[in-house]
């Protein structure tokens, strides 16, 4: 089995770190659906992207 | 095959170098276009909340952009190995902290994963797990959206109606309770439920090998259709780029087997 760092343990540690980052970033795209009625309260300049 | 061995194979199977190369070039193109678009944003959107002066003086200058493009071109051409990825990452990172930069942050995470596999695909065997992370990223984005939309307000269509009234990035007005598709008037609640159903299918479908291409076709149709209704920056193209993580043959065929 090939490894990026040279060892399985270090690869798994790096994988866990990056998986945490992935899971941390994904919810950022949902912000515009969270609160019903939010649209009237928020600045319209925040909506170029989800 | 034991569970441990299956997990081992899922994470540490050798990755296919050709697929890594194709993905790298596609990623460079989407990253370049997504970040380049930032130049067109008004200053107040493009800046971050911290040190706005630094943004105008450094990060949004032609020199900075030239450096970014140079680094991206080097990675795209396979020059510089992982160092090229690191240099481009360092240059792009400040730009990913502007407001409304969620898709750029996702792209940079994918950039890190691609960088782990190096810029030169012929450097020898590397494990497939960075690609698994990209796959996880795609499914998580859809799953999070489904979870966030599973509210009575959204499923009734109330949120969509409110958004279409208030948000400048909506191209349609749903105030009358329907979306006009030519002669058809599709009820807003059906649009809302349909969106959730499609995104749920996209979160799961890619993991089922037999459904991968059908899921990709559904996703492309969904995102292109979405572009007719509202503008959401580069998230659409980012998601469609990530489809490649499932569609390209990243799992290297076993020795002696022909590539289909």
C-alpha cells in the first residue's frame, strides 16, 4: 500500500485533519437557508454566493 | 474480504496517475476562473473584514494576480511539483477570506487534496485517499443543503418566495406562488421539495457505481437549471468539477487488467 507521508499512521492523521476541514467548510454553503425570513433582515450585498 | 482490508483498499489503493493529471488541469481552470471573477466584485464584497487597506494595497493589485496566474499556470503545466501547489495556495489563500467566498474555500480544500498527489502524476504510486476527501466534500455540500432545507417553511415554498422578493441574485419572482416554465406554472412548494429531493439524490447517488453517470447527468441538469433561476457564484461550477472525483477512473486497475 502506498502512503503520502511514508507511514500509515501519519497518513491517517493527515486524513483526519483534512476530513475535519472538509466537514467544517461544507456548512458554510447552507447559511442562506437557516433562518426563515432571514432575507428581509440581511444585507442584500451578502448574496453573490451561497 | 475483511472490513479492515476493504477500508485499507478504499483509502490506500494506488491512485491512477492519468486521472490525477486530468483532475489537476480541470481544477486549475476552475480555480483560475473562480478567483479571477473576484476581480469584478465591488471592493466592499471582495475585501475581508480585517485590514481592508491591505486588500486594496496588496491582494487586489495586478501584481498579485499576475503571481497567482503564474503559479496556477505552473501547476497546470505540471511544473514545480508540490511546491507549485504550495505557492499557488499561499497566493490564493488571502483571496478566499473575502466575504461570500464559500465556494473558493471549498476549492482551496480540494487544492490541498490535489496537491498531496503532486503535480507530476508519474512520480510513482500514491494512495487514493485525497480523492476520497474530495468525494466526501461533494457529498457533504449536498447533504448539508438538504439538512438545512428540511424545514416546513422551506418545503412549503415560503423561503423561496421570500428570497425571490428580497434577493437581487434571484432572476425570477415567485410571489404568485409558482415558477413559470414556458406554459407550465410549477407550484413553488414543488420546486422546493424537488430541490431537496435532487440534492439528496446527488449526496448519495455518486457512491453507487451503477448510478454515477446518471447522478452526474442529474446534477449537471440541476445546476444548469438553477442558473436560470438564480445566480450563486461559482458554487455550481465547483460542484460540477467535483463530479470528476467520482467519474474519472482514479482506482488504478489491478496489474494485468486492461483499462476500460
